């Protein structure tokens, strides 16, 4: 268990399948003060509940395209405020938002209005060869966002979530074809986003082939900056 001495407001960046969700779960276990929000998880819950937003989002997600900036920004900032994350000194982690410079500067503006800010951005740098294989073996528990990998991190009972026993599903965008498109979209948006966060001095990179290699590096980075 790690206790942070200063509030952490972290953004995780990384290619699809780079393990943002896995690192998030590992961090939540290790740092009890931390809470997380994943844009992809929220969208998958909206799709599952067949909301108007979910239906709209599904058409983009199924094609591996990004949602329009205003749509996703409204959704996420509403959640941020509902969860009390706009009130400093909250400690939190974002996965999947912002992912364009437009989203990043809107978020910065909103945080600034509330006298708070992002204070760390970490890119998970995983070789492309490793990620496609992960995508093909990936199953998710939509209500919680928990991620399983049939090879590296299988559920205790095949097809069922470890905690709730509810069924796992395959993401509709985890196919070879859609994955290619997602990777392309990621690369296009990620370069300018990295430049944006480099300019504000927030960007760090953690590299590795597997989540078990990345996690200790990530935790080290966080504790070296935020205490204990
Ligand atoms: P991973 O495989 O690590 O989960 P990913 O980034 O491909 O990576 P999600 O973050 O779950 O997957 O996002 C899935 C889809 O949801 C995206 O392809 C996109 O259509 C949509 N989406 C999620 N976040 C955003 C965002 N910030 N802006 C636009 N679209 C988004
Ligand atoms: Mg994810």
C-alpha cells in the first residue's frame, strides 16, 4: 500500500491495448486514495444501457473512429463535476480522455476555473507487436471495466468476472480490422497531444513489453513525485 503526500491528478496515455486499464486497476489496488475514470468504460456502459448517447457512440466506436470532441468533452466534464473531482485537492486518474489537443485544452480551462489542474501525464510505451495479440485475447466486464486476457490474466472461472461472477464480453472494436483503424486514429491524435503536454512539462514515458514490467516503473515515478 502506498500513501501519497500530495494530491495526484494523472492522465494515462498509450496506444489501444497498451494496458491503460490494467495499470489503472493495479494503481487503484496499490493507492487507496486514488479513483479513476475511463472514457471507454463509460461509453461501453452507455452502449449497454442503450441510452441515446450510447447509440450515437456505438456508430463511431464500431468503426474505430474517435467521437466528436464536444460530445465526449461534455460527457466527461459532467462526470468529473458529479464525482467532486473539480474540487481540489481530489486525487484521481483519467484513462482515455483527453485524447486530442482540443479536448486537452478544454479540460485545462475547466480545471483552471476550479483552481485545479492535471499534475502528471504518463505515456505507456509498449511495442506494437505486443498489443495486437493482447487485443485478440481480451475480454471485459462492462459494468466495472475490469479487463482480462486469456493468456496473461485469465478469469478464475472461464467467461465470468472474478468479483461479481457476471459474464465477460468481447469489445465490439477488438477485431483485427477495427483495431487497425483505432491504431491509426491513435497515432494521428497522440503526437500533437504529446507535444501539448511536453510544453506544459507534464509528460513522462514508461516503456516495457508487459504490464508487470511497466507497473513498478509507473509506481516508482508516481511515488518519486508525489511522496512515499
Ligand atoms: P484500450 O484498448 O487501451 O482500451 P482504446 O484507447 O482503443 O484503448 P478506449 O479508450 O476504450 O479504447 O476507447 C474506445 C473507443 O471509444 C475509441 O475508439 C473511441 O471511439 C471512443 N472514445 C473513447 N474516449 C474518447 C475520447 N476521449 N475522444 C473520442 N473518442 C473516444
Ligand atoms: Mg482502455
